[in-house]
C-alpha cells in the first residue's frame, strides 16, 4: 500500500549570501534567479506575459531533486507579471549528477563564488537577470523601474527554509536550519498576531452568518502565518474557499513527454506580506509538474493555476444579509 505523500512547508530567512548562489542549489524568493542550467535559459519571449506581453518578474525557485539520476538536480522557477497581477509562469530545469556545470560531489559550504557568470550575464538584462533577445540590453520594464520607480525590477530576496509538517508543532524541523528559523520566528511575531486576528475575524463572520467554509477551515488548520510554501508532490493543493474554481479537469499533459502533470507545490498568500510588491496579488498559486519529471534540455514550461485573491468577505463567497 502506498504511503501518503510527504507534506513540507517553507518559511523565509535572509540567509547568507553564499547560500543563494546557484552552486548551492538554493530554494529562494526574489533577487536574481539562480539559474540551474546556465546555458539553455528560457528565451525572452518565454518570459513574456501572455496577456500584456511585458517581461515578467522572477518570484521564486524551489530546489526539488528526484530519486532518479535524470533529476538529480532539479529546480522549479516561478515568474509573475506585475501589471497583470494574476499571470504566472513556471519552468522546470534539471540535470543529472554528472553534468557540465557542477561537481559530482557537493562543494564545501561557506564558499562565495565572486566571479560573475559571464555567460549568463551576456544573455540577460543586468537589472533583473532575465534573458534578453539582444545581448547586454535592458528590458523596457527594467528601464521604467530605473527611471520612474513605478515598477520593481526585482522583489526582496529571501532564502526558503524547508521543514516537515507544521512548524509550530515543535518537531520535525531540519536540525541544521533550526537556529535560522528561531531567529526568523522572533522577527515575525507581529505578523503572526495580525494574521491570527484576521483569521479570527473571518471565522466569527462565518459563524455569525451560519456559514462554514470547509476549505478555509482546512487551510487554516494546515498552515501557520509564517509558512509561505506548501509542498506535497503528487498530493492535493489547499484551497481558500469551497467556492474556488478547481483545475482538476483541465490540467494539460506535459508538452515534452505527453504524461500527466500532478500537484507539486503551492505559493501561499502569507508570502504577500514579504514580497512588498503591491502589483502582485493572488489567493494561492499552484504548480503542477510532469509526474515523470521527464528528461529535458534547458527549461520546460509547467502548468500554473492561480486561485483568485479575494477580500475577507469575497474569499468566503458570503451572501448579503
């Protein structure tokens, strides 16, 4: 009998500069992408919004290797369009253990690679480090960001610390990250109080109207205010409301191998407090990836489903009194 998929959560930490370099296969939010494959980058057109055609913004990346050698190194990258808010794209990149870019054995921790990735830099905009079609030029969005400050070329950078189960249970957290998380948790007490107050208010509103939203109750029981990622490969996503649209019947198969896609991870709305980018809004962002994690060259597009951002009342689809 198959066991249930393992549930993992992630919180934010500032991290050390060396930890966020691609040589250490980071999971992180914001800053520049730490491109796993430095050669076969997505094209500029790949990273344009399908709605407004503007260049998108790097949001985060999750390092999630597989048990087979095809995906010994494997990272999922997520991008968003600031002007369009709800437009997201995700790309999968993976390498075998023996590859042209990284040592077979892990490098020592604490080393900072000061040399610039010249090959990446030549292909990318120097402001956001996303590819450009013309060598060493800036995207129009990045020019606007520099001159008018109406858009952010990048968002604040954090390390993602992965943990098992709910953090506030006091066990299961990876030992080498416990100290980092303790430091982080002390800085987020104020945010926790705010989020818990909002949750209490929503629950009271439901009770006063005689409405119980089971999806929202389940979401609150599974997550804490500090958690920004829910990871459960081949599991099921969390939804904010019973009335939220479900993508189950129209998840497209993998364009590379034709196999099915399954749930891998979800960006939780708690992260919005830290992104500090008012143009990016959502309820949850759910990433579905090739169940086979099939062999690819460069970067392969995966499927993203966005649960709409809703206000305290709209979130629950409550009827008028």
